[in-house]
């Protein structure tokens, strides 16, 4: 079961959008606060597209995975440079900062067989904004 996190990470880092999408059931749930909160392939690919646009060189590193029942919890890190626009809280584009970040995050995934039913991702938004220079006075 923990191999599923490895597969999603490998397809993500290889920029295999279709392969990453295939890790999820059709009516999956995707929650990434400030980015997406929805169901189905459209929500899933919105998360992919927005992340890849804002941070095209991003790389995910898995630190640890814990499996219990139908749940997988991952502690990971994203290392990236902000060279594309990001959506602000009101949807207004924030221009790229050109700054790099190394941001820990957690993913909580519910699994059914060999597919992910839901993914909830959490990270410290203030840490992210600070690393990108968006909290500077």
C-alpha cells in the first residue's frame, strides 16, 4: 500500500500527468487549502496544473509513510523555484518571485485497492509565503 505514495511521487517527479492521474479513482476527492477543494479528475488536474505552472522545476521527496487500514499518511518535502504565476486568495495572479523554497508537507490519503480515493494535503502557508518573499514588508 505504501508503494502507492512512491508511485504518485515518481509519476509527479517524472512529469507523467496521465500516470499520476491513473493512481486515483475517477470520482476522487482532492483537498489542498488555497489551491483546490473538489472531486473528480478536474479537481485533481487543477492541483497538478496550478502547481506545475507556479513551480515547474519542483521535486517531491518522501520522508516517511505510515499505513493503517485504508489510510496512508505521508510526510514529504517539495523543493522548487517559483518561476510561474500563482493564484492569490481572491484568484488574482501573483507574479513569479524567482525565489526557491524547501517546504515540508503532509498528505493524508484514503485508499481503495490500488487506487487513491481521496488526498488531503497540508503545509505551512506562512512558511511558503515567507520563503517566496511574499511576507516582506
